[in-house]
C-alpha cells in the first residue's frame, strides 16, 4: 500500500477529532493492548478500579454480632491463632480478599493508609483462603504491613458475601456499622469521622 493512503487516512481522522479526542483514543488503545497481555492485565484492572472507587456508606440495616458470631477463629501468617471474641469491645475492620482479585488489590493501598493511622486504636483482620506462602510473597512484593489471616473455622453468616472484596466495620458494641461488597476507598474523611466517633 502506498504511503499516501495512510497519510490520507490520518488527515481524515485528524479532521474529525479534537486534540483531546486523539489523546483519549491513544490512551484507550494503550489500555486495550495492555489488557490483552496476561502479565499486565491485573495491574491495569486494579489501576482503573482504584481511580473509580468511592468511600463506603454506613449500613442502613442495624445488625449486631451474636455471641456465636464472635466464636470465629483465624490464624496469622506466623501461625498465631486469634478468636474474634478476643477483640470484643474494640473497633474491628474485617476484609475478605485474594491476591488474584483486581478489586481487592485496588483498595489495598487505602486500607494500608488506614492501618498506618489507626493500627494502635483498632483491630484489622484481613482474611484470604489462599496458602500462607502465596500471601507472604504478595505482602513482601507489595510492601503491605497490615495483618493477614487465613480461616481456621467457618466464617459466621453475618460475614457471608457472594463476592470479594467484602469488608465489614464493627463497632465496640458489635454493630456492623459498614458493610461493603466491592472495592472502596477506606481512608476517606467519612470513614475516619465514623472511626473517630467510635473510638472516643
């Protein structure tokens, strides 16, 4: 094909598009190509999700954990067992996630920032069903420091979810203050305001 053909096509394209439109088309093409490459797909998905996340809302339903709900056991990556009843009376943040889940990965930097600010005032329980080896490698690669756990008993129905990530913010009285399925921005002003109220 002659060079003149491509020059003509480019000329027609430029006449129909603004500079901003051309930039958007270019970015869209780059993202599309990146999504087709297996090695970059998860990174691209997580990045797109991260920039479209909102803060979670307070639960409209009033739900309290029962004594049975507190009889739930998890284990950290060093083999230390924790029962939820040991954390009764504290503010608790519970998150179910996986290393292969782009929405989970997208919200983790906000969870890390929340952990950095509130780790001495409340409990963080981030639970995955993957092997400890996979979780250790992921945490080291991403340089996250929040505590990660694996299940040691069936999770209570109050924490059931059809998808991950699934997060729950529990008050010292055992009320499920926030319940969110899907990625959220956990270090926003609304979340911190509610946390500060519960921690007074």
